[in-house]
């Protein structure tokens, strides 16, 4: 065999090896990418369905409670703020409050979100009031401990997601078995609660 043919075959072999190696490298690089969250959580979400007694998801039974139990995610600060209305009799129970006093109860959490798993950790803002820990017989994490929440798409609804539960006491949650469904809303409904400022989330700047 001539020297030319041998060198030509060698070059082809090296090219083939290079292509194979490149293909082998791509999956490995892809494995190093950060997990992608199930959805873009940024912004405000309203509670639309809940199951707090194990009988199944239900809607609010009076219109005054609609868009009154909210969460707001801020991706930049990695804070999620929660807001629930307080009525003129100081009630916050999502099945009892009349939401007639323009007052709100705020709770604050740092969070992480990977694929279908959220981790919330409650904190008390400077000058704020610490939330009570779960009762001793509860397995729910205490204030300041990380809290795992699984999320999934809610069928037949746009921008609506089911949460496996919420931290203890938030929207009547027992921190273990209660379930919630949230749907996206405009930030204006959350801004009036004052909970963004309470939790240290920068004000939403108006777009031109």
C-alpha cells in the first residue's frame, strides 16, 4: 500500500474517532446542567382550590375570599412571601374569614426550586413576629427548618399547579396532608397586602 493511501486512511480514522468522542462527551456535559423547574414561578399566585380535611379539593364558598390568599415568588432574592386576609373579627381561617377589613397576615420564606421539588425555609423579618412552631405531636418542620413541597400541573387548567402541602399553619395547613392548588395572577393583587415590603422583596417596577 502506498504511503498516500495509508496516511489518508489514518486521517479518516482520526476523524471518525473525533466524531465518536464528541458524541460521547455531549451527554456527560448535559448531565452537569442545573435541573430545570417545572414552571416559571416568578410573580403572584392565588389559592383557588384546597383540601384541608382529606375529603378532596374544594373551592372557596364565598366570593369575598377569592384572590385573598396569595403567594408571591421573587426569583432574584429567592424569597416567597405569603399573604392571607384578616377580617374585622381578627379571623384568618380560610373557611371562616370574611376578608372585610383590608388587613393581611404575612409569612416569609427563602426557597429553592428544582424540577418538581420546592424547598421553603421560613424566616422572621427584622422587626417581625415569629410564627409559632407546629405542635409537638406534628412531624412538620419547625420555623427555620427546610420544608419540602412537591408540585405538579393541575389538569385542564392553564398556569395552575398543585402543591403537595404547605408549611404548618399557612392557609390552614397541617404541614403534612393538606393540599393546595394555585393559579397565576397579576402582581397588583399582592402589592396591596404589604407583604412584599414585610418580607424584604423589592417593589415591582412598572414597565414602560
